[in-house]
C-alpha cells in the first residue's frame, strides 16, 4: 500500500477552491499545496502553491484532496479517484456523501 503523502491537492480553482488555496498558502509551504484547474490561467494566479499541469499527477502526489468543482463535474472527477486511498473533502454544492462514496468506489 502506498504511503499517504502529507500534501493537499485542490481540484478546481473557482471562488471556493481559490479561497481555500490562498488561505492554506499562508500557513503551508508551496510543496505542500498542489492545485489543478482545467483553465491554466486560474492556476497561475495563486502564489505560494505548486501547480499540477495534470490532474492525475495531483491525485498521485497528494494524501488529501479537496474537490472544489461545479456539481456537474463531480462525476468526471470521481471516476479518476477509483483507486485513490487518501482523504477526499468536497465543497461541491448539493453533493451528498453517499454520492461521493459511490462515485469514488
């Protein structure tokens, strides 16, 4: 079993994801906070974080994932998390815990 890294990954850099990343960047080092967004411009705006160009890279390197994507994108993200063994936190509006469990396996 892979050792869970002490890194936080944030998927989605809209208002919520951006606020979380900026808040964490004040107390953690850039190598502890990894961010990914489908829009590379959003990723480049945040200082004090590591930008992951590929979502798979972020998932592989982080022991805690924060899903800050729009609800209509959550199933697409969860499909990529089938074998993920870390902690998943979702701030996606209206998504129930049971939906996250089913989606991530």
